[in-house]
C-alpha cells in the first residue's frame, strides 16, 4: 500500500526558473565520439491549470494506487534497505556498514517552509547563476544579504536518450561545504527531449534543506521548465522505506534510478523503490511525460564565490583514482551502447576538473579553490 507523505518532510522551495521493464542497455563502453546535446523545442502548457508545485494541492486518489515495477531498474528484486536508527549520522551509518537512516518525517529539525536555491544543468548549456533572497545559515560573512548571487559549477555527462528510465552508479561523499555556500550534490536527471520536464534523484549536503553537514537523499521535479520543491511537492511515498531527506552513508557507491511504470516516475535507491512522482503532475499542466528524451548526471556546487572553497564529490581531485565516480549509466527500453555517447565536461576545470573514464563514465569533483 502507498500513501502520500507530501508536506511532512523538510523541504526547500526552489527560487531558480531556468511501462514495464524493457530492454536494458548498459552504457559503459568506449566509443569514437561525444554526442552534442540535441536542439531544444518548445513545450505545451495549459492555461489556468493548477500549479503542481504547490504541495497542498491534493494528489488524485487513483495516483495513490500505482504499483512499483517488480524489479529494480538494474534487474534485482527489491528488498529492504540496510538502514540505521532514526537520527543516525552519516558517520555512524558508515561505521556500521549501513546505507541510510530511517527517519520519521516529523523528526526533522528544519522548518517545512525553509527555502533554498535549486540549480540544474539545462539543455544546450548550464544554469550559471541566479539571484536569490535566501542566504546560508549563520555564521555569515559581513555583507552577505538578500539578493545574493548564487553561482553554479558542474561536472556533467549528458546524452539524448528515448527511454523508459535510467540508472547509474554514483559515489556518495561527505564533501566540506563552506559556511558561505549553499550546497554540494550529485544527481541523476531524466528529462523530456526539450528539457522542460525533469525528474531528479541524488544526494546533497545542504544546511538550508537538511539542517546539517551530512549527505542526504533528495528528489525533485520540474514542470514546463518551472521548479517545484525538494522532497515533497507532488511526491507519493512508498510505505516502509526510507524517505527523501534521509541521511546517507558516505564513501560508498550506490545505484540511483528513475523509471516510468504504472502512472508515474518511480525512484529507486540502493536496493529499494522509494516512491514516485505521479504522471498527473505533468498531465494536469497539459503535458504528456512518460518517456525520456535527454538524460544528465552531474556533480554540482552552489556558491556565492567565484573561487569556492566547497568540495565537490568526495573532495578528491577528479584526476586521482580515489575521486568520486559516475559509472555504468544504463537505459531501460532505450538506446543500445552503440547508439549513444555521453557528452562529458566541466564548467570550470581549474577548480573542479572532470576526468572521463569512458564516454559513459567519469570521475568528478575536487577540493575547490586552492586559495582557501
């Protein structure tokens, strides 16, 4: 049985605006060239439709009855995540060899109305900066105030992909987040061909959203190019599993997946289905979104500095073998390995270099500016 957990998790409202199991193609081998992003096209939008970014708009009853796929995107049968006690730190999870901390949504120390900037790699480029009136928690440097400019730096791999879903292995780190910066994260993003509709899953260190310096699981979605909110907007939680916002272990590589099945986009983490975004989140806005057209996986730092001290990934320079990795990007009912390549790049290779391993896997991240 499924039930909605919307409105119960601590979440940050974004400021930025910028089927059944099918054939699985493991994207892991080398190829001769890197594909460029496809051209963007316009997305239809319904006038006067309800705003799906509002977490208080109810999800239709029929959307609460969706059934998860019988197998995880990578072919394993779902099983319980090896989880620690409510409130366990990422270090204690790591020490015990556990994957995540079970947590009741009401146990969060972060107010539900907390807001936080939300960047995203976009079609034909990246979101480079935005203005926001949200600021990181104290301590803050003198002069930091409302209308602060947020800069976004990325290591990203992307490709066109008509598919029913995607998954990848992603290293979870515990990167140091400078006291003046917003977040450091890694994520998998499945998008429509025009880049206007998006489902995201990943991990983030974000004091505004999570209230601490540990890595946490997050989910997010976009409708017609507009952001919703972290972890709760339009989300239906699977009973008995960890929630978005759960504390994660670090220094490990875990599978993250997104798959369309039975009226929604399902999110998988490690050994389990976490929950889903109902298809009606988009249908109510006049959009049909049940196949991907574009996929991206990336590390991201949101900072107020041009030379940030915040770590990306696990804080190890991407040219080193011990750096964080994205690997084995794979598609469900999608392209075969001889038809698709990842376009792998860094938006600032001096601070955060990226190191391709193949055209579908790469090491990412680093310790930030050398002037810290």
